C-alpha cells in the first residue's frame, strides 16, 4: 500500500511539473506587467490561503518555494510570477478535485435507493435462463436447477443470499 502511495505521489508530481511547463509560458506572456508584485507578498498570501499546521506544512511550503525558484531560474522569469502561476494551478486542481468528489457523492446518493426487488431479480434470471434453453445453451432441467438454487439463497449476489447471508 505504501508503494502505491509513493508511486501515485511521484506520478502526480510529474504531471504537475509537466502541466506547469506547458501552461506557464502562456500565463507569463498574458501576465499584466503594470502592477509589480513582491515575492514576500505572494508567499504571505500563499501561507494565508492554506492554513496548515505542523512540520509537514513547513516542509511542503519549503519544497514549493524551491520548486518555484528552480522553475523561475530555468525559465528566466521572476520567482513571484512562477509562484503566482503555481498557486493558480493548485487552486484549479483543488476546485477540480472538489467537483469530482461532489459528483461521486451525488452518484452514490442516486444509487443508494436503487436496490432491485428480489422478485424482479428472480424474474429476470428466469427470463435469461428461458432464453438460454431456447438457444440450446442449457437444458430445461439445468435452468430449473439454477432457479431452485436462486430461490434457496445458494447463489451469491446483492440481496440474493449466498454464504454470507445464510444463518450460521
């Protein structure tokens, strides 16, 4: 599990850096140069935007600062512009994540009350088995045996019995 988390973090970091590398030149050229911003003002705004506590937060902030400085040096632009672009990117990613989480919750809420009626499930099974008999894939005796097993709760499935639903 720990390796999965490390791999996911590494991939995420690579995607973020690639996205910044692709998106930054357009942001740098479109930037309004009439208002000069200072790196300390941007860093203060960054710290206020993310109320984190503890040593982990300090380390993350230091890594973000180092990343911004390295990108600024490589791209030949001021650090405050890189920091601003990174903040815009992180904000957009955070918003995207919140929307995806809301969508997943909405879909889960929609499915919550959709438990199929056991009688309807058994009827659908019987219809499929009748079609299999008609197609020559099963004999009538085999289809009847499956229907009897479903009614007895032997077959696994949601609401259909199975080993975990039987009394112990």
